[in-house]
C-alpha cells in the first residue's frame, strides 16, 4: 500500500457490533404501494396476506430511530465521497408477509481498504441488516447486505 491509502477507517471499530435496532411492521397497503411504485403487476401483492417484494426491506430505513446519531454518522463516512457498492437480500425461510412485525438489527459485518485504480484508497464497508420474526431472539426472516464504498479525499 502507498502512503495515500488510509489503513484504518472509524468503521473498523464497529465490526460485529449492533449500531441500532428497531421494529418494522409490514403493512399490506405499503406492500401494494411499493409493488406498484416499482412497476410490478404481480397480483400476489394485492392480497391482504401478501408476501413482500424481494427489495421491499429497503423501506425499513423509514423505521430507523430518529433520536441519536444516524447510521451514516455512526459509520463515520463522508456522504460526499460515498458510492453504493451493492445490495443483496437472503430469505432463508421464504418472504415475510403482511401483518408480520420484524425486529431489525443493523451492524457492520466487515471493513476493507483497497488501493483505487485511479489512486487513493477506497474503503468498503459491508453493513449487515438482520430481520427477525418474534423479537430480538426470533428466527431470521431475512438478511440484507449493503456495500458502502467511501473514496479517499
């Protein structure tokens, strides 16, 4: 690594820690609205016991606590240098349905610093969001991984 690569990002100290947790009710009307907004014509999203569309869990950010530091502040990233590196969801036991309430925990899974092809460092932060049925100790309904890339200044 060259001197331009910052080897330690503040998010390194957050690996394995829960940064925030909250509950997310899954509402049938919101499933329907999301499906229509994303152009889906699947009739399954119009039923009162509808399953969620695969990317519906991105809306969980709307349920994040409003008191205290935001997720961005907790991660210690500069939004003017951030890129979205990807988002994926895994549903080990099928999609959650309308009427369920999920317990959500957000933490940092990993932090990697790499030399960029155009010079300077790029920090890759994988944010793990775990969605559980039945509270904090419940079964995992889904896991979401978002890769945040912060370019060096």
